[in-house]
């Protein structure tokens, strides 16, 4: 089977919603809602992997692992951390209005640029098919939005969520750049995020207990 066997309409629809959930994950000011938006994105990623699995059956294993790690364990860790505490995000470096505009511009700009330049960015033949170009464009857009969250958010938990978006972007890009990746490598990529999130939340919990805040701008206090 070739890329022509893929349901292009389904993949494009899932891709569009994936990008929208990325913006929601970054811009929602209630951390629980942001974690739930990430959960929605994880489920959409699983659906996208299943769509591509029509021509690469090994992706069924990848989708199953992604469901367990990204749609179950990671959201559970995030929501468990938020249990019993105020889930309002600390005021970010950029206000809501300007931030939404910036996120929207990044969403359209990165998607369009990567989709047009996919041939130059990825010389591999498989990446030239339109559905793979769309997937790469989605991956680059999610990566940009995740990096934006990491750089502009003061709340440590929102920074962790931004890192999760970065990992999702890398995960998606491998579908186009390395579709024949061995199953063992797939499992490693998919499970790495759970270990990373667990360790980061453990550190953040300790910082919050010691200093009473998760404001990353105040972490210089750790040097005293």
C-alpha cells in the first residue's frame, strides 16, 4: 500500500484539530483545562497514528503505546499534581490578548511554511506525499507552540505542559521522517515523556513545598 491508500480528508481534519488543541493547551489559564486540552491532543495523536497505520501496521503498536503514555499516564500525573491546589496559572510574561494573536500567527505561519518547504526540509521520498507534508507541518507547528509556552510562561506546570507539546511534535514528525522505525525505538520515544513528566513534577512539588510558589522567575532563590 502507498500514501494514496491513506484517507487524506481524515488526516487533514485530525491535523487541524491537533493544532487547535495546541493553542488551547498553551493559552488556557486554568491549568486543569490546559491538561485536559493536552489529553484531547493525545487522543487525536492516537487517531492520527491509526490513520497512518493503514500503510504501516507497526504504527498500531505505536498508537497503543501512545494511548497509554500520552492519553492516560501523562494527563493522570498532571491532574494528580493539581489535586487540592489552586489551578489558576501564574500571570505569564505576555498578556492573554497579545498571546492569542501571537499563537495564531505562529499556527498559520509555521504550518504554511513547513507544508510548502517540506521537500527542502526532508529530502526523503516518503515525505513528499501530501499527507506526510501535512503531518510534518502539524509537527513543526506544535513544536513552535510548545517552545513558545516554555519561553513565555512563568508557571512551572505550564512549562512542563509546553515540554509535553515539544515531545508530541517530535513524536509526530517521526511518522513522516522514520515511518519504519523499529517497535522498540517507538516504545522508547513514547514512554520517555512519562518518566520526564514524573521527575519534573516531583521537582516542582519540592520547590512549591520549600518556597510556596511554582513561579519560574523566582527560582533564583534556590541559590541562597
